[in-house]
C-alpha cells in the first residue's frame, strides 16, 4: 500500500511538472481605447476540453494552472458586440510577475431596438477550422459536398483531402506527395493537381483519387468552358499567346462553329515585334521552328522571349453561361458578347462594359466568379486588402452595389448558393488558415 501511494504521488508530480498558477486579468476596450464595463460571456478551451465558461468584465481576475507553450482557444460573445474567436499562446514573455493581461478590442455591431435589430456588420461563419491543419484549397462538388485540401506544416509533404457534408461524418484520405491545389472542370468534377501528375477526386461513395494522363487533361478537358444540351464550348487559350478563339461543337454531328476571336492588340504588336531585336542565333532557331511546325517565327520568339518581360500579361477572356445564353467578355474592345444557344448558336447582341477599366484605381482582380446554383456572375475587386464583390448584370453590363468581405487579405474567394466562401488567417496570429463563409448582401 505504501509503495502504491508513492507511485501515485510520483505520477501526479510528472503531470503537473511545468505548470504554475497564473493570474489572468481581462481587459475589454472599444476602438477609441475606452474601457468597456459590460458583461461578456467567455469560453476557453484547451484542445477539445472546455476549460472555462463564465461571464466576465474588465479588470476581473481568475487564477488557473497553466504552463508556457499552451494554446488557449478563446471565444467572446455579447449581445451588442461582434464575437471574437481566437487562439492565445501562453509564453514566458506575456507572463509578468505571475500575471497575464488578456486585452481585447471589441467592436459594436449596431443598435438593438424593441422592434428591429439594426446591425452594421455581418459576422462570417466558420465552415472548417482545425488547431493542427491549414486549409490550402477548397471546391464544392455537384452534390453540394465540400472538398478540402488541408496540410499540417508543408503542403507538398503532409496534404490530405477532406470530404465534408453537413450532417455526415468527414471522410479523409492522404494525398500523394507534391500536392499543389484543386481544380474543377466544366462538369463539376474535381481534380487534385500535383507537381508531376493529375488525379480525379471521387466524391461519390468512398473518397478516392484516380491518376489521369496529364496531356489528356491539358488538351481534352481543361480547354472546355461549358456544355449545354448537345453543344460543347471550348477555347484554344494559351498563356503564352495574347489572343483567344472560342468555339462551339455540336455533339450530334461533330460540326463546330467559331464564336469569337479576342485579341489584345497592343500586346500583340509588341509580341511580334520582339523578333526584330533578338540575336541571330534566336532568329535561326525561330526559322527552324516555323519550318517544322508551320507556326510563324515571330510567334515563336514572342512566346519564348517577350512573355518573360514585365510588359506581358496573359489574355483574360472569361466565358460564362446563364440558362440558354452564353456570354464572352472582350475586355480589349470593352464589349460583352451575347449568344443564344438553345437551338442555333447566334450572336444576338454586344453590350458596352467598363468594369475592368482603370484597374489600378478600382482594384479589379481579373476574376469573374459564377455561382453554379443560381448561375449569377460576380466581379472581384481589391482595395487596401479588402475584397469587394459586385454582381454583373449581363443584360446591360451594369453592376450591383458593393459587398465588402468582413476580413482583410483573404485567400481564394468562391461563390456557392448565394454564399461567399474564402480562406483567412488573422495577421500575426498562431491560428491556422480557416475556411469562412458569408451570405451575399449588397448594400
């Protein structure tokens, strides 16, 4: 019995080794540095264990046994203020004479009335969070399932795919090495891209991946923009050439039609002129390539030399479809072309657009987002790190009012079923990259 008591004491000593009683003092301030004396409901978790849950005020003090290096997951909620969800790391630097000051800046949400609730901000919802893994990329499949690419420390070495649907258990699988990102094709199928291979991600039933031929993917799948009924729409886009053709193919008889040719005329002039300034050896190489391929020698030099200069920008010619109408944007002629595709494919209208002009002033990010459920199209802008979304009305080229995303410097924005998804990690925080979503709302 005596030896049993000694063993228990030794085990308890090992468990508490490194822990000491620390006083935590709460401080809540508004943006004007004024102390707030309202009650705030606070929960603190360590890992999956709830450590503390109670209402606190500024200057309240609590004592807990903690050790340096521990992470505390702190959530703060109040009726009239924006909630806070953050991680706080205990270090020797923030422990001063046995005291840790927990300072939080609280932002007012609006004014609460008896009849209506007026709020100035919308708090984003956390779709996926983890204390061990970052979200690197995400896509939504045709079944409404969220496909996440996550990693612990380095994406190429520790990547995993998580398949998530509300109400179901997450399905997880380890990725091959050198994972890069996810891509979606015109049918909504999702692919995992690595540095040396492509994999089709199976999301029906058990999660799995299937290696596909990289050349086949790049030449036969990626160029297809959309399909409707018996028609397939594709382009010959090449990032090394400043022009794009869009085509339509009828699957019934394999006949195809050239819909539109879009060229960046200014870039094309410099692109072809580069041949004049290269050395003789490069000109001889271009001649040989022209004889072998039939492609003009000026194009070979432009692709090999001019595309590496600061002046070159790959063409951006977005295609999107809404019901039985297809739209192609020509940003170089400031026109949006409208095609009917129900029976015969016909160009029926062209609309003047200006949303892309003065990119330095507006912050346009050369991005057109489309909601696969509602088929609405959206434009993405950036001003001082804040992302702004505006809906594009293709019938007249006008834009909606602005929706500003709550967080600054977000990554990968996507729209699905009237909600905006994005990846975000607070600057200077030890929090991992989370996936958030906000409901579309235009002021």
